[in-house]
């Protein structure tokens, strides 16, 4: 009789013990699958959140002379040696290989102009032209008192600028002989935007005489399958007239959060699997003790030590595979129902062949390692001593 047949017959005769082993394996695999899906979901949700926090790639024209600064990025102003960043750059950005990783591309036009109020008060003002829908997605922490401009000719005023010039929502200001309506005031941020006049890209290009040109483009891109450096390289190749820079703080912040959470999850998972393996080992050892007489007979009729050990390990691995399949299915269900409660998020549940194979491999590992010592103990039983138990 083949060893595998003996192992299968033993499993049929000891269903309760084997069920206990299968449950122990399933607990470990449920933890593995559920935590893997939850970590993946958290990684994706963090990526979406960082999309909203701000850009992680900045595109500016190449220039030798830097005359203007926005935040921590130097922006070429009206300089002879500056390259031109055309509006066409936006379309080219979405032509790169990793275009699907780009969530937002927010163009900007920057410059200074004279702003007049009530026909007599003039103030040198920093102007920023933006695409409202893209900019507000990129910076969802902005709070505007009033309303968002819905047409050209409407502007938003930074908090400090509004206080200096005593501007209010509904006032009209004058720039280069053209009247602009203040539809809202940006709440204080403690950044350069507090001193700015925000308007549409079209209006800013007109008053700054920069038709068809951009000062910079901020990009929110989070790539799951490639390094951010690869996106920067592709953009640099696509836009030779521009300097493409990755904002490392944003990238590293997301990576740090995910890595820390993953480390905690790995520690928890290792503890759960270790406990499961100890339970499996004790259960198999108990089963071996109850089968002392049976093992003695097998040894007496010619079965070698390696045969006895192989039978014990086969039994454990077979039932571990069953526990792996059960644990995989229960792990998916646990991630689907538990994650919204524990992590306050929805987990997208998909049948993942790779995760299924990982679950089976983990189950086989647990079963194999846990059964080594019981199998060795069983194989070392002396046939004469074992037969005394009859």
C-alpha cells in the first residue's frame, strides 16, 4: 500500500483531530489573507489622500536666471534666458507610458502686476493663474469665504492681501484698465497664497502678456507599479524644454506611513502564525501519542523510520492544504466585512491567484514545519515498546 493511501485512510478515521488541525491552519491563513488585503487597501487609500494633499512632481521651464519663487520652488519670471513652457505641455504629460499614474496636472501662470481699488489705491501684487477644478482637487484644504469663480473676470483674493487693501467679497478691483469681481477670499494659510490674487489661467495670461505660456505645472502622481523616478524621467524626455522635479517629502511621507503599518502587520501576522503552528504541533503530537500501538505494528511489519515520519507529515500537509483553501475564502470575507469597521474603509475584494497560491504555500509551510518534531518522535518509537500498548 502506498504511503499516501495510508495517510488518507488515517485522516478519514481521525476526523475530529484533523479538523482541529485544519482550524488552526485556517486561523493563520485568514490572518494572512485579510491583513494582506487590508494593507493593500490602506496603501491605495493613502495614495488617494496624498493626491489631495498636494503635488509630488513639479514642472518648470529651464532657465539660467531665476527671478520669482513660489513656495519652495523657484519659478522663471520675465527673463531672457528662460525656456518657454507652452500650454501644449499639459497634453504631452498624459502621453507618457505611465500616464495612468497621473491623477492631477494643475497648470499655473505666475507674475506681478499693479492692482487698483476704488480708482486710487495701487498695490504691487503677485498674481497666480490656475485651473480652478484642478487646483481645488490638488489643495482640498483651501477654504474660500464666498464662492469659487465660475467665469473669467472673477478672482479670489488671499487673506493678507484682502486685509492690506481692505477688500471684501463683491468688490471690484482694476488691473491694467480691466475690472475684476472678487467672488471670494481665501482663508489664511500661512503660505505665499495669502499674498496672492488668484484668477483663471486665461485672465492671468492676458494681464501678464503670457498668452499660450505657463509658469509651472504641479502634478499629483502616485505610481503603484513603478518608481516615481521613472515618471520623472519620462516627463523629462517628453518635455525637453522643462525641468521636472520630484517633491521627495510627499513621496517619502506616504512610503513611511505604509511601511510602518506594514511592519506592524507583519509582526502581528508572525505571532498569529507562530501560535497556530504551536497548536498544530501539539495536536499532531497528541495524535501520535494515541497511535503508539499502530506505529509499533507498522514498524514490526517492516516500515522504516522514514516511512513513519513521511506518513505523519503527509497527513498534516494534506489537512493543511484544506485549511489553506478554507482560510483563503474566510480571509476574503473577513477583509470585506471587518475592514470597514476596524479601518473605516472599504476593501476592494478580488479573487487574486497570486494571493491564493501564497495562502496555499503558507499553509504547506505551517503544516510541514509543525509536523517535523512529531514525525521524528513517531519514527523513533521502538517497535517492541510500542506493541506493549496493546
